[in-house]
């Protein structure tokens, strides 16, 4: 199994705190408990066990999370089927959405940018 960029981070965690490297690789389980016990009995056995787990383990929690996150992305070359037609533009809905946002944003931006002018008028130019 080739090493990835996240494996380097796991190696660094395994040297600093061995149970953390094992947790990032396999999650909570027997391997984590074994590593905690080894780290309590001796720091070096904990590091050796953590590196062994990272190098030999085919399953990784980080890899499964990355795969799950990638499954939510749309494929960049995904096409519509031949029977499916693209949706028509909804200009009315877009105009309503932009109008609602403008009603909220324009007064806020005016207050944010216009307070020095308002302060100068209220304080008769003694700002």
C-alpha cells in the first residue's frame, strides 16, 4: 500500500503521541487499547506499535472519511441522459431571491460605510 500525505501526519502524531496516530488510522478499537497500554508501559513500544499499525493497516478512518466526502461531489463530467432535458431558467425566482437579499444587504452596507458621515452631521463637524 503506498503512503499518502495523511500518513505523514499520522507518523508525526505517532511519534509525539502514539495513541493519537493509531486513533487516526483505525479509530476506537482493540488496536487503540493495545497502543495505550504499550505507551503507558513504555513510550518506545507505543511508537513502534503505532508505526506498525499505520504501515500495515489496509483500512484507514481518514481514507474512509475522504471517500465518503468525495461521494457527495458531483462528477465533473456528469452529463444528462438523452431523455432528460435541462431545466429552463427561472428568472422570476432569481429576481425574487436577489431582491430579498438586496433588501437586507443594502441598508446594512449603508450603515457600515455611512456612519462617519452621519457622525459628522450629528456632532456638527467636530469628529
